[in-house]
């Protein structure tokens, strides 16, 4: 990792994520109304918003009711908090 250069791309990633979702929907691999939990390991309990399962469309349009930032980060500053956050941390956040 000593030769790795990190870049914070921030909200730009939202555009690419939405485009990838659109591509998967157009190819019939996913549906916008699919619950997010369909694509997570069975051990991960995705929260609900109101009484509805959170869908891919909810995530893409920021209507899922999830907090802006998880409450289980660690690190001396915001940069380190993002750099050290793992998929496992995300799964634990949903528990």
C-alpha cells in the first residue's frame, strides 16, 4: 500500500453508482423495486423505512431513510474514518 495513491471522490461516486444500477436494470440483472436485502448476505439484516423494505430505487434516490454517515466509524479524522471503513463495518451498522 505504500505505493497506493488515494483520492477522495466524494459525491461523484453517486453518479457512477446510479449509472451502473441503470445498466444492470436495462440488462435485466436487477429491478429498481428489488429490496436491497436481496443482494446482501442472509446474515445481514437490512433496516426498513416505515413499514417498507428499502429498495434499490430508495437507495439511488436517497429516500431510504438511512443516516448520512454510519455511527460505527473509527479513526483520528474524517479521512481515516473513511479509509478504514470496511464492508464488515457496514454490515454491523445495519444490525
